[in-house]
């Protein structure tokens, strides 16, 4: 009892109308229970005319018991309106196939969705002002939608797509990554980490440059205000045309205080 209480039992995924998301969660849940083979292949059947041993009968009975558990999971995952349509299904595989047929959508609709996602993925580029995290999230969102429609781009395709679609300010970093290692061996997380560090360094340099420009501007303005005074009072006074000078006190031309 003490040992079992240490482990949190995974909750049964509830079907909320989004079939692809629910199916992914439910499959993972059943795989963790080692029941997925019953949904995928069904309960093994033995011809009635074939004699079976007592051990074989025990194995069949055990599989049927497990299948009943899977059916119970499905019953808990759906609401009453859906439950009433699957009560008469004999096996968990029958329930799974029935729900898939009803809610996954027609082949034509899925094909159109996938075609649109392919185009969106191919034309994808990082926007000016977009951060590395934002661009990765946008790219992975499209890749995950494609995967839900039975087309898995894989890490290599996603990594290569990101490398060739970054903004010009990342060109140096992209070239360094491509020259340093084989891109097929880079994971998405590794690439994101490298680009994030480069982004942070560039951000720090931009801040330093902005502060430098601001400081120089203030210094130049200070020298500009003092220039008239220095030249007016210095040795070059005879060559200085006061008619162009504005007085700091009364703001009239021809003299200054």
C-alpha cells in the first residue's frame, strides 16, 4: 500500500470532441498499461472446431479480461451521448474503430488540411522582430498539426527548415552551426538553445550600442553649446562674426551673455 501510494496513477483522457488530440493521449495511456495491442489487433480468436489446451484457454480468458478493462476506460473517457452509441460494441477494438470513423473526419477533408499545412510549412520564415522562442513555437505548432494528420516531418526536417528561414541577423550563427557539425545530428532543443544564446548576446550588444550613441549625443550637444563661448572669448575673437550668434539670455542675434 505504501509503495503504490508513491506513484500517481495517470488519469483517463476525456474526449472533448478533438479526436486527434484525444486519440494521441488515449493511445499513450493504453500503451503505458500494456493494453494497446488489444485495441490495435483485437482479442485473439480460436476456431471453435480446434481443440485448445487448458493453458491456451487461460491465456484467452486473460486477454478477454484485459479487453474488458480497456472497454471500461473508453466508457469513462466519453460522455453519455457518445457512450450510448458504443455500448453494443463487443471489443475495445470495435469501440476504437467506431469512434475513429465518426470523429476523425473524411479522407478528403484530411487531405485538404494536410496540403494547406504543407504549404504553410514550406513558406514559413522568421518575421522581423520575432524572438527565437516565438518562431520555434510557430514552426513546431505547424509540424505537430501535420503529424496529427499522419505526416511526421521529423526533427531533421524541422531543424533544416529553421536554419534556412532565420532572419539575416542570424546568418553568422547559422553558418557556424552548419560548418561545425552535421545538421542531421542536431536535435530541435539543441538548436533552440544555441540560437537563444546568440540572440541574448546580440541583444546585449544592441543595448551597449544604444547607450554609447546616447552618451556621445549628449557630449556633442554639450560641446556645441560651449563652442560659441570659447571662440567668442578666445584669441580668435577678431575673426568671429557675432551677428550669427543668438544670445542665451534674450535670444536675440548679434550678442551673447
